C-alpha cells in the first residue's frame, strides 16, 4: 500500500464530464475505499463535486473544488495554483493529472517544483494523431507555454490502452509508462434496466431492434462514417433503429440529422439527448448492441459500461479493444467506412439470441479484468515505486 497522499487533478467530475471526469472520480473512490489518502481537485462548484461524490459513495471530504478564473475556456484556477504552492501535505505526494492542454495542468508543475511531488499524467487519448490535428495551433501554444515541459518532465505516463502507449512514443515521450486499465463499479455490473420504460419514453415500438450509441456527439465519434456504413447495408437494416444519445458539440447533431435525411436513413435513426443513471441502464436493456465508430479514443468508459450492461460492442481500432474479437463479444474494425460496413453487416445478420450470448461474454470479460479495485491496486503499486517505497511493477514500460 502506498504510504502517502495521492492528488487527482481534473477539469470536472460532474455528469457532463463524461469519460475523463468519471475515470478520476471512480479511481479516487476506489483508492479511498482501499485505505489510500486521496484528494480529488476539480474546477466544479462545491455542490456539483459533492453530488458527483455522492453518486459513487465517495466521502465528500475527499473532493475539493476551486474557483475557475476568467476567461473560462482556459480552465485556469488561480485558487488551485495557490493551494498547490501552500500545500502542507506530509511527503510523499503523488499528483495524478487527468487530461492535458488545459491550464489546470500547471498545478502539477507547481506541485513538483514546490513540494517535490511525483507527477503521473493520463492524457486519455489526447496524444492520438486525430486529436492532435484538432485545434493544432492552440495545442502548439499550450505545448510551448506549459504542457511540453509538463509531459516531458512527468515521472510516469498513464496509458489506458496499447494504442496510447504507441501514441506516447510517437510523440517523442521517453518517460516510463504505466499500463493500467479503466474499470467499472460493482453497481454498474449489477445494474438493472427496464427496456420497455426507455421505449415508452421515446416512442419506440416493441418491434424495433435497437443499435445504441452514447457519447458526446462530435466529429471525433464517427457518426457520419456509421451512417455511410448503414447506407451500404441498407438491405439488411429492416426494422433496426440507431439510437443516438449524448450532448451536442459544435452543432454536430444538426449535421448528422441532415446527413441521415439526405441518405434516406431518417426512419432508422433517432436522437434522444444525453442519458445518465437509470435512463442509461434502461437504454442498455432496450438495445441489442452498442456501437462507437470513433476516429480517436483513449479507453472509452462508455464501452466498459455497455459491456457491463451485457451488450456486444462494435468499436473501431481508435481504441485498443482487440479483446472484443478474441473473447467473441464484439467487432473491432479499422477506422474506415468499408471496415465498419463489413462489421455492421455481420452484426445485423445476428439473431437476438446470438447477440445476447455475445453480450454475456462481454459482461464476463469486464467482471474478470476491468474493475476499479484492480486499477486502485495498480496505482498504489505505481505510486509506491515512484516514491521508492516498493519495487517496479511488471506493468511499467521503460523502452
């Protein structure tokens, strides 16, 4: 067990934070339950942070909120930086930063300089080529101003997938890498949804077979590629309906709706808005498969949640999910229309019983290898190694 204090830094842990915030929240919770001294710092209001903590049964005293300075799009907090400079934590301290390119990253630099803290950085897919190409000039400024020094100076990088390991080295980072999976909670594994409730709420008939997408509705997530694949498999669509759930980003919902109408697929696509908590479980229960045709990912939490909800998965190689094929619980196509088309065609040809069997295998895989308890134990071993309290774990990559 790591004998020190772990401080997680993240932009937000509220429901709208989606994957990154939920990783930080659940990892901190598992560490706290395991007896580690842990704090979770975010730019949420105290009320939002405490409600998020309550959702996962995390003690409220673990979460700390800091006022976000203006302009808000920089995600900078003078108060957070002041707290890092004035910290009175008894060493050793490990700072675990979640996501990059935003100004709260500077807090990790301050901790390292002021108190000798060990720094672990989890970019969560932000160093993928597709992600780097987006707003390239802004990221160039951030790299020169603070994030380049932060990344190259980190004592360890946290990779949640094999693809991320490659991304780190391709970016020129030679730091040690800790390969640690994300997880799911016991509540997510045991969650029970009511498919008929979801159908009734959204006016979906009992005769429709549902293919589910849940994520931020952004260009990164590949919905136009999925629509093109559906168009190519039109003869097999029958009574299948793609349910698109999530918050709109940069007006992409309107673009996808227009494209679906132009392709003549409007009757096969329905938009239901964001889903959290029980409504998300109800959507899992109503659906037969989950699809995430992304161009860029780290290790998407929603895939783990859908697998915990007993759904087979169609996920592109934007995420390192080769286990979908080796465990026969899904499809792992290349990031291309043709590859997604072929995978989708196989999915659409499966019977309800065949897909249910695949979903059961997905659930078993998550239960065996993707738990927050396992992630907390690995981070404890990592922190112990970084602070010279323990040996180098076997999941550390140094070549």
